[in-house]
C-alpha cells in the first residue's frame, strides 16, 4: 500500500471526529501523520506498519474521548428543546402501553380469578389450566381502533409528543398484520409487505426524530421492549405472564409519561434503559424456567443473566435510525467548542 493511499485513508478517518474538533485539529493531525509516514517509508516497511498500527490502536478511544468532550462542553448538544409537557399529555403518552398489556392479559387473569379464586392469583408459578377459556375478541378491534383514532388526532394536531406512543403502536400493529399475512409460508407479496413496513418504519422514525428526538424515542417503545417482551411471554402459561407483562406495560408507560412531562430526550433514554434492566430478568427468567409443557425450553442461567444486555442491544438496534441521527447531529451541527 503506497504512502499516498495511507495518508488519504487517515484523512478519511479524521472526518469521523466531531466537526468542532476537525476544524481546530484535523490539519495539524494530518500533517503530523504525513511526516511520520514519510519518515517510516524512508526506513523500511516494518516502520511504516508500526506507524499505522499505532494510529489505529489509539483511534477508537480518541474518537470516543472527543465525542464525550464535545457533549460535556456543549451540554446536550443535539438541539434538544426542553419543553415540559402537561400531566394530561404525559398521561396520553403512557396510557397505550398499559392498555395494550391489559388488553392481552387482563381477560385471562379475570377468568382465572373467577374460576379458581384468589389462590390461583397468589400462586403465580403454577401452570394454569385454561380449557374453557375464550378470549373476548372484541377487545382487539376496540384497542386498534383507539390507536387509529388517537394517531389521527395526533397527526391533525401537528404531532404532539404524546401522539408518538400511539403512532408506535400503529407501526407495531402493522407489523403484526404483516407477520400474520406471511404465516405459515412466506410469499412474494409478503416479502413486499415486509420491505414496505421497513421503509415506513425507518423513514417514519427518521422524519419524526428530525422534528423532535423524544418523539422518535417514544415511537420505538411499542416495538421494543413491549413487542419483544410479548414474544418472550408467549411460551409462559403461568400467571407470571400476566403479572409481569402488565407490570412492564405500567413501567414503560410511566417512563414515557415522565419523559414527556420533563420534556427531555436524555431523561427518556435513561429511564427507559432502567426499566428494561429491571424487567428483563424476571421476564426472561419466567420464559426460560416456566414455559408451557408443550414448548419445553432448555433453561440456561447464563442467558437469563445476560438478558438485560440482550434487551438493551435489541432496543438499540430497533432505534438505529434515531441513534444515527443523533450521532450525525453531534458530529456535524455542533458549533466549535472551547477546549481545556
């Protein structure tokens, strides 16, 4: 590899630094590196390799250090507008999470209470016999009609933050319809529907996040963790599933409500991460150790212990457009900041 190409690659890597850092130090860094490469070329190939390896070794930590410095010296640094919402708006933002959990599990818990009494409710680890149980299917169109109405009201009123939770459930419902359409076999039309949903999801999340980062965050929560946790709960047939999932809906709803009330994107991120860590262990534990006998699962204690990290990673991946937009704003839109 020629010295010229190495220097060009180094210049390209420097573009990953925040704009304020590049404006102040990029030219100097490029000049110093070019001199080091020139001296190494004058000696031997081993010297050139050492120069490149030294630069690569220090690059990741240097990059993280400069982004952290930029955040500290400029505050939030992502054009976040701290506009605290009313308690009414906060309630509307958190309500769909609790309603969704209640729609799924409240009927079966009421059935078991009427059939077996309080002993069943207070014995959540006991497998439930539900041979005579019939789910009240009218709840499903009622909930999704409410989601459609609230989403339409939010669009009509200029997308206030509370409407993001309802729009997120609209996306979750559309995904459920796509999956049901493709069950049990994947068709060409189904592939088109999946791709269309992905475009809608990514495009909608980017559009909403550009308007307001907190709005983008609230759109993700119905998909992850609420959607992913529901998938984990489907194999459990003890009362744990209802108790845990309704608790999860309550806590995620509370996190969304508090984030809207404070009007803070970063507060929303941290409180959501906290809820994910708190609820991930019991949810994944029940799925691993108390599944239906028809769906036996080999319990793995290590996977249960690592489940909070897995759920946080899933949350991060689902919100990838939001985080990419956030990184772009930090790297490209921040004004030059003073350095210590």
